C-alpha cells in the first residue's frame, strides 16, 4: 500500500507544475463555447472604470445550447464581485458583457472531448445509471442461478479479457480521482484544452488518456471474445453483467472523497478479481468440436458438446 501511495505521489509531483491554475489561461478571444445553463443574462453596456456596476441595467437573455464566442476581455479592478468582464457574442446582433466567473460556470467549450467530459461529470447521471445497472445485475444474477448462465466473477467464461477490462477501467477511475483530489487545476486546464494525444500531456494525464485508449481496444476484444465463447442470448446477458460491474466500479473508484482508502479498495478489488479468474476460470482445455476455450473437461460453453 505504501509503495502505491508513493507511486501516485511521484506522478503528482511530475505533473503538478505543468498547468497554471490562473483562470485567464483557460480561454482567449475568439474561443468558442456552448451555453450549458438554462439561460444566461448579458449586459448590453460595456463596464467602465469608476462606473457603478448597478447602473448597467439593460440586458439580453441567452438560452440553453446557444453558441457563443469570446469577443473581448477587460479588467475592472474596482469591481468587488469579479474584476474580469467578458464580452461574448451569439451573433452579430446579440452581444453583451458578463462576469468571468458567471461565464465559466455556465458554458462548455465547443469541443467534442470537453462536451463528453461535461456530460460524464454529472453525478446524477452516474447515480441513475448505478441504480439501473444494480437492478439489472440482480435480474441477471437470478437468471444465472435459475438457468446457469455465465456472469462476470461468479461464473465467468474462460477468457481474461473481461477481467482485464474491469481492472483497466478501475485503474482509469483511480487515476481520475487522483487528479481531481490532488491536482484539480491540471484537469481544469485539460477540460478547456483537451487532446487525445498522451504524448502532449503531463505524466498522470498521459497515463489516464492511454488507459482510455486501452479501454477502447479491450471493449472491442471483449465483445468479440464473449460472442465467440457463448451463444448469442447468453453472450448478451454476460455483457450486461459486465457492463453493470464496470459502471459500479467507476462510480466507486472515481470518488475523490475516498482518499487513500480508495487505493486500498482498488488493490483488494484487482487482486481478488485476478486471483479468482486464475484459480477458477482460466482456460486449460479446448473443445474438441468447435475449438472454444474451456476451464476443464465437461460441456463446452459454445456448442454444448461433452468433452471427456
């Protein structure tokens, strides 16, 4: 446990100085955004030095998902609320001013990666998915006990890909929680300037993006492997159970509030999953009829042929 903690601390030290936390570096003039809030009020009059802020009463209203572009940035030191004002424009005739803090809290960068991060950072979405997949897991488990279907961890198939996928996703979640808890400014900067190239990022972010690429490869390999080992109805049920486990693992290990306890839970989880597969489900034989991998002698999971 101590070695793991030291390893993550080393990653933090290597990457903590990469991005400054100053909000002024998050965006620039001509950057594009989409409005993520239900509405946003813009002041039509430009804020001036030594001018009372409450005199700027004329305003226009923007709506959800309106495209915005940053037109100008000014600093008003005497403004006690926020000294930075941003002029944004929806089109040539719809322009106005707003405090930088209100602006950043209401918009999403016009980039597919940033929009994906914003969508999957909504905790209520994951809580909803967690409840749905927990109910689904219960249904799959009952069907497994009744009809002896295959399910991840409890009655697994003779392939290491599902186990590797689950462990890799848990590793990604732990890396994400580490970034959020220890160096959140690095993640904020990445949110506004995203890239899928891990070689242009600090170490801990590079590992996280590399794990995402690995997850994509493992998902494809796992789906192909499951359908090659199980009949289609059983394969679909197995993939649903795997999806439920992955969602629950992400919800648990991506919580920054777990602190160092999260690393301990992660180690216990990985060791138990890998040990159980190696002990009970690793393939030692192949079916004499269809060539599918089997844990031992008996009925083939694919063609139901008895191998003795």
